[in-house]
């Protein structure tokens, strides 16, 4: 007869019953055992949580491929963003012009209609203008990228210059030149802004 404690007897009985022969452990025995390596997501996954952290992009790219989106993918965002920005700016400008033109009129329904017409007219005008410029710029950028087989700031500057020239092509040679210079200046400023950290770092290294 086993003279030990009932807990010890039950551990021995269950161990011999399942053929293990190894002693069991109670909750008190396991209270001080640290659960290192256990994932905080589930107590049943013995996985290091550091392997579950996503510190890179969540999509697979071919070897040597660029990690940024191409011009064709960004074209839709560029055109849509320019259209919405133009509509918002035109609406605000139309509201300003509407109040300016109707300041001598008493507040009435004709005044409200005139202000509303000015807002919608200016919003559509600016949305159409900026959307057309974005469409031309995106088209030139995609064509230049496919032709050269490379994506860099040169594509941006050339696409902006050609966009300004084509947009002003109906106004004569001077208008074409002014449009090209305007596109060149805007895209050059944009390229300089994108590479400002690199230029700043290079100048710091040269000064040292």
C-alpha cells in the first residue's frame, strides 16, 4: 500500500496508466517557470515574437527590381490628386470672386445663384486644367521611362518641360518657350526637394 500523499499516489497512478512513468506537475510547481520564447499572440505558439515583426514591405519583388512604384502606377494617383486639388482650389477662388462681384447686391436668391455658379465654374476650370497637365506629365513620364529603360530625376525634368511646351503649343513660339521653362523650373525644384537629404549629406561629407 502507498503511504504517500494522495497527490503523489495520483501522479504515480496516472503515470503508470499511460505508460510514461514520469511524475506529473501541479500548477504550484509550474508557477515559477518563465515562459520565455512564447509568442504574446497565443500561449500555444512556441515562436520568438521577433520573427513576427514586419519591418519590410509586405509584397515580393523580383531580384534587382525597384522598390518604388513605377510611373504608370503613380499616374492614376497623380491625375486624381491634381483633379481634386484643382476642384478645391477653384471652388475657393470662385467663392472669393462671387462675393467680390456681388458685394453691391442685397442678400437674395439671385445673389446665391450667382455665387454658386461662380464656384462651380471656377472649380471645373481648375480641375480640368490641373487634370490635363497631370495627364500630359504622366504620359510623357511613362513614355520616357519605357524608352530609356531607367527611372531617375532626368525623366521627371524632361517630362515636365515637354508638358509645359505642349500645353502652350497653341500660343506661338514664345508661349511654348515660357511653358517649357515653367515646367523645367517646377520639376527641377521637385527633383531638388526629393534629393535634398542626399545633397545635404554629400556636402557635409565634403566639408569634413
